[in-house]
């Protein structure tokens, strides 16, 4: 048998390594996602001393008028925003996908702008425009911008990119042949719109509505800055936890916030299953025909919306350079001298950079490796399904809720992680967990496009899977990996809701510093700090685009035919 | 060096003759049974093809031999060693997939040398071996190109060279030619057959293309619904199909309903025909009688032959070099035959649609099968 030396069993089998790695991944995901959520759930069923009280906390909650009013405020604001955003986003997405209006690329870019800013930036802009010193205050006819009006306006802008992206995707999935058939049958354009276009995009519209509703109901930054006396669930949770140390009530609010998000998650999954079936592999892409009237109308509409979005971002940036709004409009850099308004000076910005850098580095590594293990290894299906489920879970958990879960999980009496509280590490871990799902989906999609037999070929050549992962899978997936890294970086920079409960004296982030400066009346420095974040985020995205081109032209010659 | 296994197969004596031994192999996917009780012995150096319609289990069987999808039951032994539970890396095979699965970011040389690098061979040794392999498949001088820069046929050759790089004792081909144009496919058939013969590597090829299996394999394993319908040389499979499924799947055949009559005859539409049949078919049992289109005789038929049959040509389908004729027996519309007539024959005999002729169904060309339940 000596001739079979090369068939000798190795010291440790690949299968064992893969199984151990998947188990490690599951443990990590349970620690950073499942257990914090469990802590939140169990906290809501306990009293202050940790005894089980069943649903007593919920009974107290619904018996307290101020709390119930916050719930109805939240529902009202979220519903109003949804009703406004979805039609606007539909028209805008329609202009982007179904017209021949010029400069579509520019309009797409403008629609995405709010993604690069913390949600509260829009609120700061609104204060400058419509606040007590606002130039356009008269347009409100005596109503105050501080309250539901301001919240809804700012939320509409904040949610706009998400709704546009979802609906535009739905519109792009159209089968051009349906329109050709309709035309051949002499169908009127309005009938085509109501019988083909609208039904085709209804799933996307429903999905967008749920996403927007969830974003609004769980957003913390905007109501904090512009809500005034108008309390909503998110600010109420903050008040309960940070202000009154009433952790049980905070947990109850957190669970209530979880309801719409979980609902949205399952509705979205159902919709995606149906959306896929809509488009067969043989469909032909829709090509809009020239229609000057339609294109002019859509261009006018998109220009108005685009102007509002640019103004919402630009106002705060401009205001950050103005000496004393609105009396002295001369330009200055004085508001960037953060040391005068904030004990940490520039420290929060640097902390944010460090945090976002760590999230992008470690988060992308974990997400991609995790997706690879789930998608490509031969580990028993139940284990991989469990890991996949855990990876999908954060999608249904608003940042605020996850942040609360972390507070309870880390600070629990029996917790061995108490020392983590307030460290950069916990901010990084929490943010990775918060944005895990989108990265996981991106990585999984990229991995699914790779030939499923690479691992089989490697095994036949007796090359272990980790060598193929390094030599083939990672280089091929580089564009997707960069996408994930930039997504994680930008979101880590702008996030507030999750980290607001977790930061410590030495780890205050820029987004939190904005809230503090705004609270103390230093609105211009708050705008200045927000500007730093926006510019950094946009800079990172620009760098990504440039890098992507470089990667494509230099490192990926093999893609060329 | 002892391999830490307790699994030399029971048939140790025949180890030299039998290179791959598959016993009682089965595979379930949930309630679906993809393989049922598969037995197969393959000799060293043999070229065996798994042939069958999609979903018949042929790919499942190949992947079980490779260890890529573990079987639910049964054993596989390669070269006398039980590998039933061994991972793919401990089985010593090269594999070529329908998609080729070439690494797009590596050059042709790196693709072919992929398995060699891991064997800790010297750089010079690897370079020489890669050059040798690429020369073998006729791709010298393409070393620094990337897969996307090659044609489908060239990519297929690279995949073959990569699979053979480590000199495996087993070569597995999973629908290797189905993604190629008809012309390239014909050329590659010969090339693969050539390389296989030269290296004497035991080879399994999965295909749904009967022509491919007939022209390339030494033995064909015809599969359907997870079971082996027949194992035999291409000629045996074609001339002597064991079941109506094999008869219909490989080549064209007319299957006519009849009744077994005596020891050496069948009755169809009230007429007696001479035909030999298997002993297990009882006298008087319902049967199906098969005859290949090219076996039907027309020239020089006098009508006195024992199996002569007056027919009418109801349809003539022009197919280039020959015509496919539909023949209906006179006075028995249930007896419909397909026959291939060469252009020569049509001209010589002046055959046309609607013509009445007498054909002979030679007794040695008639295959008698038990009637299927539904037939």
C-alpha cells in the first residue's frame, strides 16, 4: 500500500476545519446578535430587581398616557411620511427608469445624497430654514417647525433614497415585450400605465412602504433635534434609559419598536419571492421611447425634488460656515473650532473615523468569510441554515433596539462582558451586528455568481478550500468586498440610534457630539460636525469609485475578453 | 505505510481486474430516491459512460464516486480501497465539469498547475509538467492567457489538462461537451477519447447525448429513474436493448403491440411473425415488438418471406441523406412502423407517399419485450 502515500489521510480534514469555522461563526453571531435581543426580551418581563413579572411592564406602559401618546405620535408620523414618500419616490424612480429625461445619472446621485449624512442633518437644515430665526418661517403660517411638521419633512428626505432605490429596481424589472404587445394591440398610454406599469411595481411599492415606515418609527436623530415637545417612541426609549434609568420601560419600548420592523421583514421576504417570479429569463429590457411632453414634466418634477434634497444637505453645510445666522452672513471657520463647544474638540470626529475604519475592516472580513462558509462549504445544512438565519436577523432589528439589547446584555449582573461598556470595541461590534445583513446579502449574491464547482475541482486536485478561497474566491469577489466595506464605513459614520446607548466618556462619536452640541444650543458647530461626516462619507464613496476603476483596470485584467 | 482503514473490499481476489467496484449504492434527497441499489464493476483503463435522460441519477452517481455528494447507502471501492466515507481529496481523481469551472482570475498555466503547486514540487518541475499537459491538448503557447480569452473548446481542453495534471487514476467527465457547438463537439470527442486511450486512465463520463456515448465509451451504463436499465458495449446496447426504455432512448425504434405465440413467434394484428424471445416471457403474454428503422427490408422482398408485411407509405419525411417513412400495415392500422429509406432506394423503387409495398421484418432484427403496464 506504500504507493498510495499521497492518498494518506491528512492530520486534520478540511471538513473538520470547515465545521469548526461554521460553529465559531454561529457562536459569534449568537453573541453579537441573538443574546442581546434575548436580553431585551427578558428585561421587558422583569422588574427593576430582576424578578419575573410577566407582562406587568406592558400593562404599566399602556396605562401611562404620556407613553401611549408617544406610541400614537410615532405611528402618525411614520404613516404620514410613508404616504408622502412612496408616491414622490415612485414619480422620481419613474423619471429615472421610464423616461428619456437628460442627466439621469446626476438625478440618481442626488437621490442618494441623504444616505451619506446622519439623519439629523436634514433636521438641522430645517431649523435654519424654518426655525425661529428661519428665512422661510413665514411659509409655515404660524405653525412651528419644531414638532410633527419638521419631523415628517426631515424624515421624507431621509427615507427618500431607500424608497427610490427599491421602486426603481422594481421598475427596471419590467419586461419590454409586454409594452410592445400592448402597443401592437393599440392600447392607450394611460391604460398601459394602469394595467402594466402599476401592477408590475406594486410589490416594490409595498416593500418600500414598509421599509420607510420602519425607518421613520425607529429613527432617533430627527425627532431628537427637531421634535421639540413632541415625543415619539425612539426619543421616549432614550428618555427612559438615559434620563430616568428606567430600563424595564426602555425594554418595553424597544420591543414595541421591534414589531413594525419584524412585520416589514416578513412582508419583504414574501414580496421578494413573488417579484422574482415576475421576470422570466427571456424578458427583454424596457427601452423608453421619446415623448417630449412626458420627459419635460418629469424633468421639472425631478428638478424640484432634487433641489429640495440638495437644499436639505446644502443648507446645513452652508450654515456651518456662516458667522451668525441670519444676521451676519459672512463666512467663517469658527464653528469648526470644536474645542469651544464640546469638551472633546475634534476627538469625536477622530473616534468616529477609527470606529468606522474598524467596522469596515473587521466587519467586511467577518461578513465575507461568514457568507463564504454558509454558501460554499459542505458543512451539514442545519448548521449553515442556522448561521444564515442569524445573519439575516439584524435586518429585522432597528439600531435603537439592538443598542438597547447591548446595554442589557453587557450590563446584566451575570454578564462577563461588563468591562466592554463604553469601549470602542463594543461600538464596533454593535455597529457590525447592526449592518451585518446587507453585507451578508451582498456577499452571498456575489458568491452565488461564482461557479459552484470551484470547491469540487479544488478537492479533486487535493487543494484545501482555504487555498482556493485566498487564490480565487477573494480576488474574484473584490468588487463586492469593496462594496461591503464602503457600505459599512459610511453607515458606521452616520449611525446614531444604536450607539447612543453604548458610548463612553472616551469614545464619544461625532454623531453623538452633534446631538450634544445641538442640545446646548450650539447649532452651527453641530452643523459643522455633520458637514465633516457628510464630506468624509462622500469622500469614501468617491475613493471607492476611483479604486473600483483601478482594481478593474489593473488587477482584474482577466475580466477582459 | 498502512492506510488506517478496515475496508479492503471482500472481492480482494479480483482486485487487479476490477478497478472501481460499486455495491448497493443508493441516494435519497428527502423523499426522492435519486439512486436505487446500483451495482457496477469497472476495469482499469476502461471508458464508461453514464447515459440517461435528465434526472435519471447519472450525475448523482458520478458525484458519489467523486465523494462530492455522499451516498445514503452502499459502498464504493477504488483500486481495492473502500473510499465510501473518504472526502474527495482522498480519492485520487480528476474532474471536468460542463461549466469547465476554470478559475477566471488565474492564467491558463496557473489553472493547469493549480493542483501541482500543492504537491510541493519545484517551480521548474511544475513549469515543465504544465507545458507537457498543454502540448498534449494542443494549447502550447497559450500559457499567459486568461480563460475568458479562450474559446469554449479551448477552455474545455484546459479543464481536461488541469484534471489530468496530477496523474489521477480516475477521470470524471460531467457532461463535458454539452456547452459546445456541434462542430467543436465532434472534434473534442475524438481528442478526449485519444488522450484517454494514450494515458490509459479509467474514465467515467456522464452524458444525455446517446451519440456521444455510443461513439466514445467502451461500455455504456443506461440509467433511468435512479436504476441501471442496462450495462453493455455500445453495440450491445443498440442491437440488444434490454428494455423498451433503452430501446427508445438509444436510437429510433418502432414498438408494436403483440402477443407471444409459441416458442419462437409473436402475433401482431392477427398475423404471425417469427421472432425469438426471452424465456421469462410466458406463452400468450402481451408483448411489445421492436424494430429499428434501418432494419426494415424493402429491396428484393418477394412476399413469401415468413415475416413479410404489406404496408402503405403514409408519410415521407425528407431528412437529407435519407427519408424517414411512416408505414401502416394494410388492413391493420394499429401496426405503424418507422423505416429509414436511403435516397438511392427511393429512386430505384420509385417510392412515394401513398405507395403500397411489401416489407420484410427480419426475424433476427425483431426484439420482443414484455408489455409495459401502461402500454
